[in-house]
C-alpha cells in the first residue's frame, strides 16, 4: 500500500486539514491491510486446527478400534492373510485411495475371475496393456474378487493378493507420511514372520 504523502497534498494547494485527513486515511489503509493479513493467518490456523481435530477423531474412533479388532482376531487364531488384507484395504480407503476391485476400469463390466488384468493404480483393473514405459502389476480377476470378498480359497490367490497389495501400498504410500508407511511395514514384517513359521 502506497498512499499519497501528505506533504505532496500541501504542495498541490491542500491545507493542513487535508494533510491530516490524508495521513489518517493512509494509516487506516495500512491498518486495514495488516488486519486482512492477520485475519487470513487466523483463518489458516483455524483450518489446520480443525483438520488436526478431524484426524485425531479418526484415529480415536476408527483406527485404534480397527487395529484392536485386527490384533484380537490374530490373537484368537484367525487366518492371518484375510485380517491383514482387510486392514490394508481399510488403510488405503481411509487415505483416500479406495481400490476398485469388482468392475473393469475401462468398461464398467464385472471383473471376470478367469481373466488376467493389468492393475492401474488410479483406475483399477484393465484388460488393455499399459502405455509404453508404464509398469502395472498383473493380477487374476479371481484374486481381485477374493480381495473384495475377504476370502482366499487357495494359496495362489492369497499369495497373489499379498503381492498386489504390496505394490499398491508402495505406490501410494511413497506419497504419504512416514507413519502410514511404518504401519504397513510393521504389517508386512508380521506377514513374513508368519510365513517362516509355517
């Protein structure tokens, strides 16, 4: 803000009263600009506080209970793969990356269990090959449907589901914070330990 100096007004023929009014006007303009900046900063802080409160509520109301349920299932002897895959899918959904699993990305048709798909991270299963240079995981339709249903009828499906989830999580979590990645790494370590014990 660059108001006209009061001495310039006097030089142009304005009286002392005009000069005082000009100074008062200039001070008001500067004060208004400072107020606007302070208000914008205050609103930004309020927005951050609200977002933090939402995240805290999500942790307290959804994530802690969800982790407790998963751990209770594992402690009770539930099959590990379904529990971990369910948790991973829920984590991705919570982060805003819900996985399309039951419909083909290009046509909207139901996924065919007998078809092999390229899994496009931001779109879902596709029959068409990826663009040159793109690397997408291959997965059977049966595995996608098993992930959606949470039931793995054989070892091949369970292994393929685990591999797909690792690739998807690696893709998305490299864009997220350290804590999200640490949760998944802990789960993957648990998965590997379980495989060694079998």
